[in-house]
């Protein structure tokens, strides 16, 4: 079993849940004309494309978690674009919380999330629809620790060969600029 690791991510705006491993569309865009195979390729402007690799699946959805659309990443041309195959809907762009969310959508095992030292407050790990004020859809909270102290972590120890969940199922909320380090086991 392999691991998929990522860079440090930060909470963009406390009180606005975000995909655990994801980004948002920064400028509205829609599908392009069909290619020779009858499929569309669209170059999507995103805030950060670092979590995607060619061949990954990406889940687009509005900020209200509607109009979900699963597409395949054709290429990652630079740090702020992904080129996807099969986009059907026009995607709304804008600042965080206004542009459509884009999540990495891989079958995974053993999600692991570690808070970074020096965070200001709790991190709330959960699923779509997470509400930190009421703990709705919260799976775990990670206590903040001072700089130079071993941070806290969450790991779902279930390990199945069938990869029981999707990376796009996991969301996070916390205090603006607090950080976390996610990784997944993948088959």
C-alpha cells in the first residue's frame, strides 16, 4: 500500500468549511469544444493545483455543495490551473467561499491529519456539511499546541484493500491561517 502525501494546507476562512485536500475555482469557466474523441478539455483556473496529478479525479461542487461533477485531471500545466476532461457545467469562480470548490477525489484508506504547531485554535475534521459551532458532521477535533510542541493528529485506522472512502469526503474548518498536514493510504 502506498501513501499520498501533500504540503501544509491552511484554513482559508474560519467558519467556512473547505475540502481537506482541495482548492477553489478563481475565475468562472465552462467546458470547451469537444476534442476528436468527442470529449471536452477545459483549463480551469484554481487557487492551488499542487494536490493534483495527471490521471487523478477531481470533484467540483458549488459552495452550497450542489451540482457535483466528477472529472478526470488531464494535466497540471502550472501552480494555478488544472486541465480536466469531461467538464459539462459552467463553474463559478471567485474568492474563497464564492468560487466552486474542487476536491481531490481518490479512493483512500487511513486518512491521517496532523495539526501544525503554533495554531491558534481547534481544527475540526469532518465530512461535507461540517458545522464547527454545533459539531454537525464532525469526525474529530485537533487541539492546538504551542510552537515547538508535538502537534496532535487524527488517523482513521481502518485499512481495507478496497479503499472504503473518497478523499473528497473529508472536509476541515478551524481558525483562519491555522495549518494541517494531510496524507492518505492508497492501494
